[in-house]
C-alpha cells in the first residue's frame, strides 16, 4: 500500500510527535511505500529518509504550489494520514482526498486531549471554535481516526463534541535502543535521573526539581543528579533554574538543551531512571527509555502508566503530587541499587512498541480492510 503522511513540520523540536512519525514510518516501510510530506523540514532530508525509510517531500509555501504537490501525492496514494489537527492546510488536503476518492485517516497525536482545556481555557475556546467551524468536518469526512492509546481516545471524545467512538487504538512503534545502556560512564554513588521533554509549564518540571531536592534531603539523603534534555521558552527555563537555586540543587541539574541523534540518546544510556512528571497522551520518550531497558517513573496522567505498572517496569505516582513523585523515585532507586529490574522494561517495549508489534496491530486494526 502507498501511504502519504501529511505533517505541518518534520522537526526534532516537535518532540515525541516527530519521533512517532519517524519510527512508525520505518516500521511500516517493511510492507508499505511511505511518503512523509511537510511544509517545514528541519535537518538533512537524506538523514530523515535513512531513519524513517520514507520519501521526504517538502511542500511548497505558495497556494498554487501546495495545490499541485498535494494533488500529486494524494493521486499516487492508496491512503493518506493527516498527522495532527489545527493545521490550516488540513481542509485542503481532505478536500483533495475526497475529490480523488483517496481515503484518509486523522491522527491527533494527543492534540484533542483535555490537558489544554484544563490549564488554558482561553486557548481551548479558540480550538473549540476552529473545531466547530472546520476540524469537525475534516474528521467526519475521513475514513477514521488513528488513536495511539485508549486514554487519548477517551480524553478526546470527552473534550471535543462529535468525535466518533468507532475506531481502534494502534499504539506506536519506537526506535530500537538495544545496547545503548552505559552506566559505567558515571559515578555509581550518584543516582542519575533523566527526562527528555519540551520545557513547558504543562510538563510539571517544577515538580521534578522539587523532587530532586526532596531526594537529597532527609529521610532519603540520596546523591542525585538530573539531566533535562529539551528546549522551551527562555522565561520558563529561567524560572526553573531560579527554583533549583532557591532549593539548593542547581549543581545537581544539567540543562543540556535540545539534542538530536546519538547525542539525544546518550543521556538515556548513562541514566539509572527515566522520569516523566507531566501528562502524556502517549509518551514516546518513555517508550524509548523502555527500549534502552531503563526503569521509568511516570505520572498517572501518562497513557502508558498502567502497562508500566503491570509489567513491573518502574513506578507510577499521582500527577502533580511532589511527595508521591519523590517517594516513587526513592522506591525505584532502592530497587535499582538492589537487584534492578532485569529486562522488564525492554520486554514491555518488545511486546507493545517494537516495529513487529506495531505492524501486527496496524494490520489487525480493521482500518485498512475497511478502506
């Protein structure tokens, strides 16, 4: 099958969505011909092709050029995916699919979840207006919605009116980080924590800074170091660094900034525990940590939390509860210092997020036969 995936951008700064598109395309490329089309492409297209095993297509910025490029891609495809709502070009792509009788799927990547509604009600009202005027009709005209987790599906249905409850969940694939663990490179007496994230208030990194201070204090008294990999607004980063200084843990936190490729994986490879303090509709970085056989500590607002707890691959804490986060980190740290987690994290990744598992779910989901 020829699949054309339309994105507004293909940029590592997009975080988990970028990784999701790259890894799932690479997994599908064993059985399908994949093209990824985006208005903005950051990085070397040849490198992106190598990672994704997909054709990388830069969409023109002009209306006439976009119309021609979209028409060519849709005409040559058996299936189109619209990757992410709120893209003003989605109605054009959807209309082209309808005119060409090419079925399309909508992929929300968490953009319909309740998190924005709960924290930024004014922004949610703007999205609700766009939903009623435009996006709702784009969804209704499609062949279905590709959900990545059951929690994403339930949250979206409860947040935006008219989302149908008929489509299956197909969890995403992650890139294989087997053999990337390298704990010999750091002081064994220091607990190494890492998080890969977009630095934003919604991600609750202030809770994680406070948890680092809590681990260093009584009753835990742990030597701990946290690496924060990612970028964000300067004022948000300044506020977090000031908080770390006020709590006396500024020297226990490294801000790496954005990293890509092997440089992005290096902090995972040398860590003891991966931490995700905020909400995630899927959690690509969490799944990557599992791939590297790294135990994870996640909030109960992370969609993969139940699977992590059931598999014994880490610990789950109550979202926005700093004492519970601190205690969960201390429990996992004690387990790591004792006998560790064996291969439980890696085994969970193999069962749920490997390319083979993803291809099987995609084929069995009913989306393709229904088209």
